[in-house]
């Protein structure tokens, strides 16, 4: 490296180091105990191996029994999940002043509680898979859905993230669902409650907000928003019910928006494509936008 | 590992192993002969190297002639593609009881047929590239399109997947197009037929259903759905024509939906943004939504 | 490998080599001096480490001081960025006939200019982060935004790409923003000018065209298009102002489209969901689509 370039680099380093001294949020320098998104992503894929042992295998090692394989996966996920939970619990004001031993204990308690939910998550997953197969004439077989449908992946990640969210884990659930969002274009907040037999077709552009509640046997297509009426209030609206409630057996076609925390879509409703709904819809109604007037010339 | 944790893990393992015994679809444990999505992804990128030899090179090794490089790539793709085809043919009821030798032979026959299509796929690709360049004032040069436009990637993957689909390969074509969907937000079913000079701009949110037919010189923008009118029928609609036919020289602006298997968009039609079309449109028509009434206050 | 297969492969290789001789754009064989998208992606993530030193660390090595870490990162990014700039400058007609030494010098000059912008980019980033936190009741804390919000990532990549674009670097800026588009579903052209305190919520499906100008304190939701009225003109429209101007304190809700280079959205305007705007809107106006007529049965 020439001396000139060395001087240039030193000047740039000093310029940026000075900029780090401005004491803004972004100027934090210590990166000790940092959340590791790659580990969280790895946890998702290993949980998928646990949920669907016959479809996704561990390529690194071959083990001879389902039991050995499962023990190994479980230990691995538990170790890594607890380490990440220890890190994020330190963001929680309840734990800010706790002794580190207490945080370790709490992380372990949470991870055990989470693992006990696996049979329940798997039960839901089986119902989702049935709903996908029954609902989509383009599905060749259930294996195709497991291997390729983005909607099933997004729902699976939400079911995991939602349990961690209920157990009071900060940050990790949202990192999980945003990873699924990145892969699928489907943005489901970890707070959203999803019923059984949930079917998402195509999925890109779907947004399901934090306080949404969805019943059983609901179908949602690409571009649907289940959102808030307005977010003008910003942080003052935190944890208020801002997103709609969708009852059982509802179908919502592509591009529809359903907004507001008081909006209830009754059971067996069908919402047509591109409908913009801000009020409750009584059970059994078919809603569609009036034939658009088109100009033709 | 402490004894307490060992006991906890053993209990969790038993809980989940018990759950695997419920004999549901998801309870399959044997993961012998599993489809490998990473290999299918690798096949896509190596095919791209074959299609566009001057743009994407193999970083692992440097070879000195185009011929050596091509031979190596071709052998590699052939070997891996055939292995995956052998696995998926076992999902096909026609091959369920076939002797494994016959499946190997069929996989080899299919892969040879596929490779013979490469000049045709490349010819289409050249026309697409021209359409992208001519259609987009923001395109700096054709290299920029090759290196960065998601639409070209999605179309290329569809052209590959469509040929494999026509050759009767299950699962792999859809895994390919869903990979492209994940990367681009553009969801084109392998069954869809795309004409020459096909231009997709931006692309996020586009859905092109299984039985769609698209002519030459068609332009489609972000958020366009070429879909089915209803999927209530589920699996009973399998392989029926459910998606529209788009004739030559049609432009479809962002957010438009064109639905239904009997819907034919005639040649030289322009469909305006956000139009919702469920009936055929005669050739040469310009369709736009009537000026939206806006409330201003 | 059996002789039969060897013959088959040789025949396929000859078939494809023949196809390479057709002298079309795609038939370029020489891949010397190729742009490397993986390196450009790596540059993005290393710049993020420089911008946010306390949030994203280098996992490969642990260094003991912020200064050492920064020097190392900076040298690495500078080396790789200059190498890529040297390659792409050869696409620029101004440099086609330049001596390679001049291109190296120009690449170094550009990279120095770029690095001097880092404090300014970081200042903008801090304002964006504040806007995200203040605007979203679902944000748990600012760390969650840094680690998981796709909108912040897309804006950060645009701010980098925009500076390189202003410095006259071809191709690389667009490869950067298309990488962000792939990860987030948010498609912002490097030419677009973004003000301070810019907030994008959810984001999937957003398109912000090349000649868009956006003021301070603007909020944009998923599915919004800031686009051109028509692209019929193709390459003849190159570098003309085709996309709208958005003044300060504007909110644009999901699914709205604002089109045209003469369209100015005045300050403090609120554009309601799904509005389709092709004309200027005076400052302070609240625009919403007239209550959709819905058919209920």
C-alpha cells in the first residue's frame, strides 16, 4: 500500500471515528453480546427439520435413527435459542437489573416451555397443509406444498414466533417473521393469532398486523392487508387493538384491505378482490366491489 | 451437560417422538431419497452460466476455453438434474411400481430432451432482453438488465421450468419457480406459456397462474394478477383452464387483475392500472378505470 | 462415464457452442473482467457494519478497538469497491478509450469521494430510525428496527447507491438497489432522491422510480407506486423527469399510485389507501377514494 493511500485511509478513519462520537442512537460502538440473525435463521430451519422429519434432513451428518437425529437437533436448537434469549432479555426493562444467573434461568425456562409446544405447532401445521391442498387446484401433491409453497413457510414461522412472543421474548420473534417476510413477501407480525386450517395462496404483499385475530378455515390471497386505520398516533397506540378480527370460514381475495381494530368480519364471509373494508361485515355476507366503470377506447 | 438438562431433553425427545407416531402426513419419518432444494437452486444458476456464458462465470475454477467450461457445466447439471428427477418420478403414479432401472432411463431421456431445448430457450431469452431494453427508459444498458433486473431472472427460470413441466417432471419445476418467486416477488406457475419479447417491469406482486397463455410482445407491470375467478372448487378444478389468455402486443399496467379461463385479452389491448377485468376485451381497445372520485378535504 | 453418455454430452456441447456463434448480445463468451454481484453484496453488508458499528459485527475476526475494526473494514470495502468500479467504468462511453491507468485513478477518486459522504449518510440514517420508531406502534424498540425492519435496510441501500449514482458510477448502484429489492420487495431506483426522516412501513410492492423526489418526514406504506404515466416512449424518455415530486410531511397509505413527472404532492398532504393520482395535489389536502360501492349478498 502506497503511503498516499495509507494517509487517505487514516484520514477517512478519523473522519468516521469522530462521527461515532456524536452520542446518537446509531453511535453505539460496543457490540458485545450482539444478536446473531444467522443463528436465528438457522434455528428456524432446524425447527422445520423437527416439525417435518421426513422432508428436510440434516445434510451435515447422517444419523441412523429418528431418535438420535431428533436429540441432536433439539440440543442444538435449545443451546442456540437460549443464548439468543439471554441476549434479548437484557433489552427487557423487567430484566435490566437482574443478575445474569437469573437471566440464564429465565431463558432456560422459556426455551423448555417453547419446546413443549412443538406437538401443538405440528398439529396446526398438519391442518394448514390440508387446507393448502384442498384449496388449490394447482397443487400437484402435498409434498409439493411442503417443498415449495411460501405461504406454508410464512405460517410455520409465525406459529413459532407467536409462541415465543407469548412467552415474553423480545426481538427474536420479529426477526423470525421478518426473515419469512424477506423470503416470501408475506408480513405477519408475531402478535397475530392464526387459527387452524389457514391457507395463504401466492402471498406476496400480504400484511397481517400485530393485533389481528384470525379464526379457523380462513383463506387469504396475495396483496391482502389486515391493517390499522391510521398510525398517526405512533407509539401512543402501542399494544392497543388496531387490526381486524376475522371469524371462521372467511375467504379474502387478492388486493383487499380490511382495516381497524373494531372491524369484525363475520364467519362465512367472502370478501372480493380489491375491496376496501373499514367496517364490520355480518356473518354469511358476500362482499364485492361494484362493477368498476371502465373507459374503453 | 448437567443431569437435570439431560433429563429435560430426554423428556422432550420422547414427547416429540410420540407425536411422530400419529400417522398423519407430516409424521413421515423416513427421509431417504429426499429432494434437495439447494441442488435445484444450484442447477438454476449453472444453467444461467450456460445461457449467458459471457456474464456469469464459475468462480471456483478458471477454464481456458468456452468448450471446456461448457462441457464441465453441462456434465455437472446433467448429473444433478437426473438424480433429482429420479427422486421426483417416484411421486408420479405412472412410475410408482416401475423398476428403478426404468426410472433411471426415463430420467436420462428427460434430461437429454431438456438439454436439446437450450438453443430455443436462449433464443427466447435474447428476445426478452431486447424487450426489456426497448421498454424501459431507466435501463442504462443491456448488461444492467442481465445483472440486476428481477423480471428477466423470473422469466428465465419460468422458461426452464416450463420445459421440464412439459416433459412431465413433477415437483422440480414448481420448486424452481417458487425459488424465483422468493427472489423476485414474481410468481409464475411452470404451466404458464410465455411468448417471445416478454417484458416484466419491477415485478413484485405479479401472479401468473398455471393455465395462463401469453402471446408475443407483452408487457406486464408490478402487482398484476393473471388469475382464476374462484378456487372454491379446489382439487376438482385441477388442470382445467382457469386463467386468462393474453394475445400479442398487450400492455398491462400495475395492479390490474385479469381473471378467468374464458377471459381473452385481444391483441394490441392496453389495460390501465388497477383495472379489474373478468370478461374478454376486444383487440385494439384501451381500457382504463373511470376517473376515481376522490374526496379532498 | 459410459461411452454413450460421453457421445451424448459431446453432441450437446457442440449444439450449444454452435448456438453461441449467432452473434447476438447473449452470445458474448469472453467473461474477463466480470462484475461480481457477491462482492457488491458483501460491500453493502460491510458498509452497514461501518454505519452501525454497535449492531453488526464482523464474525470472522475479533478486533479490540473500534479504530482497528474500522480501518480494516474501510480498507477492505475500498479495495473491493474500486475493483468493481474499474470494471463498470469500462461500460461508460466516456471511458471506453481511456488508458487503464486513468480508469484506476478515476475509480480511486470516486471511492474517496464516496467514503467522505459516510457521516452524511449516517446522519440521514439516524433521522430515518427516529421516523420509524415514532411512526410505528408495533416497534418494540429501536434495536428491533435496526435488526429486522426491511424498510430501513432498503433506505440505507438507496442512500449508498444514490451517492455512487451521483458520482457517475454505472451498474453498481442498480445492482445494489435490486439486491435490496430482492430482500425486501421494495424497489427504489438509485436515481430517486429521498429526504430525511423517511419512513417505509411493511414495504412489499413499493416502487419508487428513477426521477422521483421526496422531501423530509414522508411516510410510505406497502404497495405504493411513485411511477411514470406511460413508458411507451421507451429509451427516448431516458433521463427525462417521469416520476412525481413529494413535498415534506406527506403520508401515502398502502396501494396508492402517484404517477407522472409533473405531478407534485404538496406538503402535509395525506393520500388515502388505493388512491390513483395523476395530477398535482395542493398542500395540506387529505385525499381519499370515495366510499367504494360494495355489493353485499
